[in-house]
C-alpha cells in the first residue's frame, strides 16, 4: 500500500492546473494533474489515498458530474470543488455527494492547502476504517455457524446462562465457545465485539 | 429594298416647262415608271408649301427659280424642309455648282440633258437611300448623344499612331471632367492620374492592349487645381492586320459623388458592425472577467509558492525560479486576454489582410473560453490541412464566428439536451474552390422550418431578448468580404451555419 496520499488536481485551465501543482509540491504534498474530467476518470482506480481538487466548470465533463461518477463507483475519496462562482443549487448537489469542500475563487493559497491537508487526513481515516472493515470481515468469516449464533446472542447482551438455555447447551460449553469467539475476533470484550459487528454489518448500528 | 417597291413621290421644282417636260418624259420611260409619281412646281415658295402639305421622297431642284436663285435656293429649301433627299439640276457648264450643292447637303446633282432614263431613276433612288441612311445615322447619333448626356459620360478617341486624342464635348458637364475636353494627347491625360493609381492604371492598359481585352479601371484623377475626382474608365482597342493596336476609344464617368455616397454607406455599416460588436462584448463581459481570473489566480498561486519558500527561510531553489517564470507567463496571458478584448471593441478602421483560418478560430474560441467552460462544451475543431490564408478583416470575422457560436451555445442550453455537441469545421469550399468555408454545427433543437427563410432578416428573432440583428449583421459582414453566409438544418438535428471567405480579392484574375 502506497502510504503517501496524493492530491489529484483536475482543471481545464493549464495555468491553474500547473500553479496548483506547484503549490502542492511547495507544501510537500504529492500532486497529480489532469486537464479534464475525462482524463481524470480514465485514470481512476478504486480506493486510492488522497483527495481531489476539482474545478466546477470545465469544457466537457464538469466537476459535479465527475463527483457523481466517483460516488457511483463507491469511491468516497474527499473532494474540494473550486469555482469562480458557486450557486446554491450546485453547492447543495455537491454536499449531497458527500465529503466535500467548496472553495470560491479567488481563494488564499494557504486556505486551499489547509483544506487539502484536512481532506487528506479524512482520506487516511477513511482508509484506516476500510482496512479495519476488511480485517473484521475476514475474522468474522472464520467463525463457525455455532460461533456466529453465539456472537448474535452475546452482542444482544445475554448472559452465559441465558445463552445456554437459548442454545440448549451447557454453560461450560458456552464459555468454551465464547473464549474461541473472542480469540478469533480479537475482541477485547463484549462491547468491542458489538462494535465490530456493527462495522461488519452483522448488526444494524441502532441496536 | 422597300424603296423599290413603294411608290416614289418626286417633286420637281423647275420653271422651265421644256426641261420639266423632258424630265417627265424620261421618268415615264424609266424602269418601274408605274411606281413613280411626279409633281411640278415653278416657284420655290409653292414647292415648299407643297412639301409641307404632303410627303415626298425626293426633290429635283433647279437652282434658278423665279423667287430664288443659286445656292440660296438650296439653303432656303433645306432650312424649311428637313430630311428630304435633294437632287440639284444644273446646266451643262455648271458641274462645279453641282459639287458645291452636294457639299452643302444635296444628295446628288444631275446635268440637264445629259441623263437618260436609267441614270435618272438610279440617281433618284440612290439619293433617297442615302438620305435615309443619313437620317438613321443621325438618329443613332442623337440617341448616343442623349445617352452620353444622361449618363454623364465623357468619351475619347485615341489615335495610337499620332498620339492625338479627341475628347467628347459635353456642355452640361461639371468643371472637373470637362477639362478632359482640353486634353489633346494621351500622355497629358495620364499625367492627371493620381500618383497612387498610376502604376496600376498603366498595368491595366498594357494588360488590355496585350491580351486584346477591354481596358477597365477605377481611379482618381487630380486636376492642376488640386481637385481629386474618382472616375471609372472603360476603353476598347482596335488593331491593325498585324495585331498592333492603332486606336482606342473609351468612356469615362465621374464616380466621385457615387464614391462619396458609397464611403458614407460603408462608414455607416462599419459603425453598425462596431456597435454590434460592443453589444456582443457587453454580453460576454462577465465571462471575460472570469477568464481573466484564471491567469490572475495562477499568478497568486505561484506568488504564494515563492512566499512559502521565503517564509520557510529557504534559499532560492529551482522551484522558486520556476514560479517566478510562471508568474511572468501568466501575466502575459492576462495581458493577451485584455488586448484581445480591446482590439475586439476598438473602433479601428476595418483592415483586410491575409488571415489564417486557424488563428481566426483560435482567437474566437479564446474569447468564448468562459462560455464554453460554463456550458461544459468542448468544441470539436476540424480544420483541413494546409488551408491557404483568406482575405479578411480578422476582427469582423471573429465577430461573426462569436455570434454563430453564441447562438449555438444558447440553442443547446435551452434544449437541456444530454447531447450537446459543438463542432467547427473549415476547409476549401467544395462548391467554390476560390473560397474557404467555416461551419459552426450544433446539436440543439434547430430552427423551425417556417423560420428558416426569415433567419437573416433584420429584426427577426425567436429569442425572448434580442434585437434580431445578429445574423443580419453577420451576413452583411460576410457578404462585404465577397463571401456567403448560409444556414441549414442538420439531418441529425441542430443547425449548421456556413460562411465562406475568398482566398484572394474577388475579381482578381
């Protein structure tokens, strides 16, 4: 996994594009530029670490449409939209597409860099969550049918005694299974197990 | 010939009855005598009265009559009766008088007692023929004179062998061109040609002479008093058997007033075009302001990079240098946007020159950069390779292209259609290879078929706002360049506007 996040700059004005890249490099951030929405989407790969600095108005595919296509592919990469003028409708559409910042031109360069840094942190965080999710799912997948049943009862808050009655086995057997479950899932305690279950989608998060 | 069949009416003015009887007898025995009627009068006054009352074809006139003698008789008859053929009768020794009579307008003369019937009738018939030929020549000269007068023409006849020129006399002409009448040799005429026009005029004359073509030119003439007149000249050479030009006749018309009116019209048209351009710029102003923000934004970014470097206390690095260079580049870009804008609205005189179509399109798309970006349209530009330069006023043609592209963008914006294609094509006009074509093609809803014919009319518009002058002015501009502006509906929807521009001056060989 490449650990250094990248700022993907998409602007059809070559001067803007090149100057933003230099700003990022001066701020010691890795940057990559695209002269159009199409070029960016052509080069797109899932789950990359970084954020997109996207011009709203471009010849061809515009900023909002680029975002829509990213989200349609379940890419939650944070986006900063920059534009000469942002109307409310566009702003709302952008916000609805999530993880978004809107900067109106002219903006201070330092302001942009601050936003970019924030978005990159967000991306790293997202990335961390995604890694954890994959991890948890992997662990959950290793559970036997019995252990999975036990898991649901444990996170439902039942005591070993109640579980023994529910499953028609002895308390001792419940305790054994429970120890295995905790070991396989690397859960610290019942609460941690519940959190993992929510992340893995085994439990609805309102329980 | 009609005269041989129609009856010939002869009036004989003769006081000598014996001579009269002799002529009557001669006529009676001449061939075709049945178609000849003869009336005799003894006195000139009676003859004149007779001629005023009824039509005669010929008068046989004895110069010695009771009431008039000698040449005076002929003079009086001619003065009172126009256009009649006169044959003078003379005595044996009077041949000299007969010749003088012919010189003074008689068609012929005959010596009494020396003619037979055959000669007499021939003299009479020829006299009538000549009289008629003379009359029709006179009539055509009268008509020509009238035409020349009405058209305010001056004519000349240049004998290339002697160098002498005969100019037309035109008493109603204005002072300036009637000076031509005083020009008696061609080199002095050419010394009046405006020095700027002289070389071209000489070329045209030489060219006409060499290629046996009519000479034609529009030029300025400066008279010694300093007055300058625009004249149009047209001349034709006549050649001898060795194809050597020996004579040139020509006509000249004073175009000065016409030119003045034309120039006033042109100034007026230029004014309208300029106003249309200013109004177009008004529509584009906010877009251009945004466009200016692009290089300005980039400049801020580069300057910030330098500032960051300085704040961090770093020594000047390649990136610092590069940032500064980029600042200069972007500043130039901002400058070029402004100068493009300035030249577009500036009120300079229209200037035609050899212009690159590619450059025209690039400049146009630069001016429309914001609109294109705003509507998220990337025009497909399809330009034929090696397209020759066209003769055009770049600013005016950009104005036309901006109008056409603007219309296309507007059409597609309103359509809200998912497919919004704009393409610009250029190449050699397949229908007229002396011209280049530029087409602006959109994928909008297109113009309603019933509106197609009115599309270029002044004040015709289908827009909610708009004067309906855009396309009308565009067509005026293109046609003033010697090109055409046409519109058609694409088979696949949308419109295609095509303008053509000549590769060189229209009318050049």
